[in-house]
C-alpha cells in the first residue's frame, strides 16, 4: 500500500499537468505551458502534505519525542516539490517538441 501511495503522489500531478496543458489549448501556448509546468509542483505540495503530516500526527499522538521525523517530512516535501517542478518543465519541453514535429509533417 505504501508503494502505491508513493507512486500515485508522484504520477498524478504529472498527469494533471498534461491534462491542464491540453485543456488550455485555446489559450496562448506559452501560458498553457507555464501553467502546466507549475501545476504538478503545486499539486504535489498540496497532496504530499496531507499524506506526510497525517502520519506524523499519529506518530506524535503519544508523548513528544525527537523532532527529526518532522524535519525528514519537510525535507521530503521540498525535495519532491523540486523534483515535480523539474519533471514538469521536462514534460512540457517534450510535449512542445512533439507538437512542433507533428505540425511539420
């Protein structure tokens, strides 16, 4: 279950970014590409907080312990957000190149 949750947190924002790009086809291409490149990072930041900090709330239900799990969760949240941002830009570049090559043929 943990692996499936991790994969869904990482894949869903990227799919949402692609669908957002296709939905914004009436807008200028640069607006659609920027919105679709930033959307995965924003969605990941929102979703990952729910999953990461829900587990921490259960962990700290007893007496307070070391604060290191919170630091690890924050580091994982920021690292995942940066990865989603980079992957969003790479995905949009790939889609842009693919659309341009299809329009020439």
